[in-house]
C-alpha cells in the first residue's frame, strides 16, 4: 500500500499523565513517532512546551474537540503551509502582563516569520475559574463565554484570522499544594482542564484551529523544580509554542461529499494506528477509531488518574509497556508484519471449528 502511514498520538490533558501531563514532556515521544510514520496527528498539550517547541514537519497540531470530530469521520483535515493567526487577549490581563504577551507575539513574527493579525481584547474579563473532579482531574469554567466568542468572531470576520490563539488570565489563588505538586512533577496540571474548555468552545463554534495559553503571575524560582515542568519557568508567557503550533495547524473540512477533495486531505478512514495510555481509553476520539480499521496501541507505563482500560469498552488493542515498545509495534505494523512473529514463542494454529 503506497498511501501515507498515519498515526494518532492521544494523551488526555488534565489527568496527571506520567508522560505528557506536564510542560511539553511528551514532545520526545512525538519526535520519535514522527520518524517512523508518514503523518503524526496529535493535540496541542502533547506539543506545547511554553518557550520550548520543535518543528516536526509531518506532525499535525489538532485541538481536542477537532480531533474528536475528525476521528468520528465528521471532519477532515487539510494541511496548510501557513495560517494567519489571530491573537485574542482576555480583558482581565493586567497592562504589564498584556505587554509581555504582545512582545512575545511580535518576537514570533520577527524571529520565526509567523503571520499574525492585529490583536483583539475581549469586551469583558473572561473570569476563568478552576475546578477539580473527584478523580483528581482538572477542569474549569469561563464566566463570560459570550465575550470570548465575540472577540473570536471579530478576529475571523474583520481581521481574516485562520487560527486563533487565546490568552486568558488565570486566577492567582490556585490550590498551593496542587501547584507545588505539579511543579515537582508529581501532580495534575491544574490549568489544563480549563484550557481545554476554552479551546473546545472556539473550535466547536467557528470550526477553525484554536489553542490556549494561560496568563499567570510569575512564581519565585524553586530549586526542587521537576524537569518535566521547567519549560514553564523560562519566561513570562507560554505563548510561543501555541503560535508555532497554530501556524501550520491543518484546517478542518466539514462536508466530505460537498468539498472538493485534495490529495493531501486526511480523513479518519486513513488512520492506521492510534496510541493512548492504557488506562485512558474512554475518549470520544478513541471510541470512534476503535470502530474503524485502526490498530489501537495502549501504553501501560503512562499512568493517569483515570481508570478506563480498553477491555470493558470492547476495544481490541495491542498492549505495550512503554512508548519505546510502541515504536517497535508501529514499525512492524507499517511493514505489514504481525508483532507476535518477533517474539521467541509463537503459538500453533488452532482449528476454528472442532470436528
């Protein structure tokens, strides 16, 4: 088969994933997987590392709601060379902190050559509030979602934005213990769930790429900081990785039958493999992919707070211990070789019907 080999890497956000639950710490996984597949589709929290990011030419940066719609077959993905990014700033951001973000955006234009529209400030503070589910997973609410959508609409209709980067002011009165655990590489990202709510709302409403960068007051340096969280300590803003990701995020195709098809368009029936933590198999995207000709690979080593294994959901998967082992399974699958043939013991064939 000559068509491109396509893999989806899913690591749910806000659930304390041992790999991918911090500040871009799943980037090494994505970089390796991209070497052995032709197209790697993943979501922003896998690739976002604040001021640290990596250009992976064959990786596709797809927001979580858009990924769900893609996996269900409702939306397709159309690769682009360059998106015109609209910058949406929360009115609740203080003037000095707003200036830091605008300077980061200007730096991305001058140093990386990205294309940005003029920015828009919401007509009311977004009033983000953070929550924690009984499982320990993070989520949140937006006090003024209409203000967010009005600002996004201005960027799209008046500034011609093709993708939107949202910067919302997040509260300073976060749970100190939760924040400390996260900075020490032991807890859940307390911001991730609320960030997902913001980007989901924009993508669901306008069907264009969107990602979020939180605006926070700077924290004092900590000698016990975990390397997995350290990317967020490098500056005043997490915006650079979001702008880089959105610059080449694929556009969504909404109607397969009514759209002029291009050779490079990607649809869910062209996904060969999906890789997910072994106890986080309940996402809409994975449930959809499990109903298609897509090999599911579950990674035992990447623990999360949620306990949703594949078996009770009727999902057939190849279970591996680590992402290194997943790479081997991926290579075998791409080559059309059954991975069991690479093990020292191979069971004999059995009769399907006994006489």
